[in-house]
């Protein structure tokens, strides 16, 4: 379960850090809703690109860029 949690949170953290960096670098974003939308969009694009790299280039991309180096993909037991 730890792997799935990490793989979910890392793209969101990357999105939040990107939004923070944009405001820090002087990009004038209105506070509130726009920042939230930008964060989600950046996270979604990041996750999609990394998953495509993981599937079509090498599983290492997913392990490093989504899982912070954790090995393996999430495994879910049927309930």
C-alpha cells in the first residue's frame, strides 16, 4: 500500500512545488482557485508523462519519478 500512496502523492507534490516556484519567480497568479487549478493540471501532466515513459521507455522512470525509488508497482488484493 505504501507504493500506491507514494505514487499518488509525488505528482501532487510536484504540482504544488511548480505552482509555488512560479509565484516565487514572479508569475502573477491570483491567489485561490487559479493556483489550485494550475497545481492539479501540472500534477496531471506530470503523472501522465511519467506513466507513458514508464510504459513505453523503461519502468525505471516510474520507479524514480513517481515512487521515489521504491521498487515495484502497487498491488491490490481483491476484497
